[in-house]
């Protein structure tokens, strides 16, 4: 019997590249019960600051979770079913954007990949205020992930 190769641990550089290459991820926060709460999110990765950013509305359950317990993790799937990266750390939740074009609104706008940029930025910034948007900043202190070099 031929033994198949095991998972290959990804380097810090490869993990960072994967976090930056993907725009969708799963954010894990903790419920009071200890069970995880998972949410698919759009994210942006700042490798120099080691911060993963998300935006959401102020009333979401994940915001309440993070204000109670800032520990969180984000999972990013690679280009195949065998490759992934996880980033863990503590998150902070910004204040609510209150004026179109304020610092929070501009932070959200800067997070968007080019393909998701709004045609009318002013209307987008106004919409962020109307929706009571906040930014979640996950300060990453640990990353891990693997790839499995097999077909299928």
C-alpha cells in the first residue's frame, strides 16, 4: 500500500498571501454558551499591521459577542478543498459611522476590493450611515493552515 502525503504546513508568508488573495472568509466569534458563531464575511487583510478588517451593522450578534469577548478567528479557504488559512486574535469594534465620509466610512470604502467598489461613493457612504455600519478589526497574533498536495 502506498502511503499518501500528509498535509503540508503553510509558511507565514503563504498564509499571509492566502489571506490577502481571498475576499470572503468565515468569522468565528464565541457565544455565551461557549459554542462558536460562524458568519461568512467580506474581509481585507493588512499584512504589515496584521489586521483583518470586516464591516457589519452595529446590531449584529457578532458585534455583541465581540464586545463581550474579543477573541475571534477567521478561516479563509484556498483554491482547493485541501488548502486553508486561519488567523486568530482579539478584535475591536469601531464606533458607528455617523457622518458620510467620516473615518469609519472611509475605512469601509478602503476595504473593498476594486471589483466591489461602488460607482457612487457618496451614496455608498450615506448608506453606511443609514445602516449604522461599524468596522471589526481583528489583530492577528496567530496564524496557521495547511495544504495537501494531492489531486481531487
